[in-house]
C-alpha cells in the first residue's frame, strides 16, 4: 500500500481496509500514552503490510466461496481468521477487505 512514503497516522488510517479497523486504530492512537505510540504504530503498519501482501489469497478465497459456496478443504487462516459465513457474506456484498 505504501509507495515508499513515510507512514503517517493519516496514511495508516486510510490504508486500513474497514471502518471498524480505522476506528479502533484512531482510539488506540488517541488514548495511548505517547511513549507507547511507536509500538502501536509499528503494529498497525505491520498489519497493513501483511494484509496487503495476502490480498490476492483473500480474493482467491472469496472467488472460491462465491463459486462453490464453501471454502476449500485445505483452507488455513493465517492473517485474519474469518468464518465461512463471514467470507460468504463478504463475497455477496463485494466489499473489499471485509475478509
């Protein structure tokens, strides 16, 4: 997601794939002791980078659920653990990042 530009609170918030994640991020950064902010910001940047790196796998899973109605038997959650129902609902709604 990041194009080599330094991360800012604004760029982290905009890179998060769901409004609830953005709200959680903003709460954490707003109500945390400033000495703890670097660790929190690093955690969120790592989350975004891992999410973006795994986006193709998530999109493939979404397509499989749309096509077959279920996850493949070899499915193992790694980045974000979601249920089949959550992935199926996201596939129906077409929301990016919901899985």
